[in-house]
């Protein structure tokens, strides 16, 4: 196996739904993605695996096996390879290298999902927060990559940024002090901070970490209600964004949405409801529910007049994140909307997402 190599943006743009991402978000993925190599007979993933990784085949051939039998084959550069390999979890098949070797990329599925949702819900609504930042909106993209932000309900992503307050600080300023009550959650736009903790044996504080652009701090005491367990001091001049305790706790909670399971959803469709698929057109064309309407998440606000307020819509996407954001937007505007729990990945349509490539 050769050493992983950096991935070019032009390569990532050949895959769906990466081809729909804005350049800054695609660059963020590229920085965390490498081109990898795997030899003949090796296994890329196994049937039953639950790791949240999205795999794309760049070159070579992969056999897909279920219970030891080949159920499909995917070749790099073909239309089937444009889509993720067997994306449904737990994996319903094993991917084994059939050619001399393969090249592939593997992406953190949570990161991809968050970036897709943020990308398509309209970053223009929080554009004013970018003014004066050291690197445009890079800090926002970095913030979205943090594990803490993966817990923010998708419908609340924009609200978090909109309610954040900008704070300009100088080197030496104490942002939070150990022992104080928690009041804000912080994200670093520019500059650097030092995290220290005072102990009975070290009144000057033990150095715990250095933080830079895109790093966050302060959420522990807001969640637990405990006092601050460390002191954070600016080591350079910088800019922070902060979110108040009440807003933080409110926006970590899922807004009121109507979730339905697949069987109930099918009953609603049979009774006159409609599937509303908010994935990108390339994803929709790959597979979709019969008679579904495709309105990508980024078009929802623009296409309101094409939807019938008297019809109940079951909103769906791959796993529920983008559809919940769309349902919230529509619900605020008076539409009768329901979110497919677990998304397409937990329905019988998921088979088409796994191995529709046996003809390859």
C-alpha cells in the first residue's frame, strides 16, 4: 500500500453529491481527505460494518459480496462509481478489491452531511458575520467540522451563526476564568488562546491546550451547569464569536418536527400525500421513490409556490438531516410536512443505493 496522497478538487467534483458543494466547503473536505491505494484481494469494508465513512472508488474494480457471494461489481470511472459504495449502515455487503489494486477516497460521513446541509440551507443569511474575519468564512467551515457542532439540529445551524456576537480582544485578555459560572460558548475567528487549569500545587496554572481559528470552548459548563473548570486567555490579538447560554441550550434542542417511520409514510402517500426528496438532482436520478418530487434543499425557499399547501408532504433525503431542515423551513410557512425517520437509508429503496452495479 502506498502513502495516502492529497486529493484534487477536480477529482472530488466528479462524485455525487460532492459535485453540488460550494468551493469553500469542498476545499474543507479536500483538506481532510486523501487518495488511498489498496491491493488485490484486500477488503475495503465488511458486511455489517457500522463505521461512518463514505467511500468513493477512483480507479480499479471492486466486487460487492453478500454472504460470500458476488452481488455486484463497481469499476472506477463508470457512472456507478460516481456514487458512494454501499452507503447504507450497517453495510449490507463486503467490498473486496478485484483488480490489481484500487484507488479510493474515504470521507467522514458526519462531516459530509453537516457540510451538505449547511451548504444548501443558504449561508447568505449569515453573511454579515464574515466581515472582518481573518480568512473569510473559513472559521465557519472549520466550526462545522467540530464534533460538538455535529450535535446541532440541522434546522438550527443558521440560527446559531445568526445569534452569535462578535468580540474583539487583545493579547492578555482573559476570556473565561476558572471558577466562574458559564455564560457563553465561544468560537475563534482569528488569533490564538491558551487554556490553563489552576491546581493546589500550581497556582499559575497548568497548560492544557492552545487553540486557534475554528476551535471552540466553553460548552462544558453550559451543558452541565457546573462552574468553569479552566481559564482561557488570549495569547494574541483576535476575534471571537460567542453564543449566550440560553441561546446555546435552546439551539441544541431539535425544533418541533413530525417524524414518521417508513410504513406510516407509505400509508400517508397512499392516502394522497407526496414524497418530497430534497437531495441533489444527481442523487435523485440515481434512485428515488416512485412519483417523488425533487426539490433540492437549497431550492426549497424559491420553489414554495410550486408546492400545494393542501397536500401533506413526507420529506426525505439519505439519512434525515437535510430533510429535517427542509421540513422546518416548510412548516414555518404553513405546509403540512413530515420527516422520514432515518431517511432513505432505512427503507427498501436503500438496496439501490448499495449495489445497482452488477451489470458493470
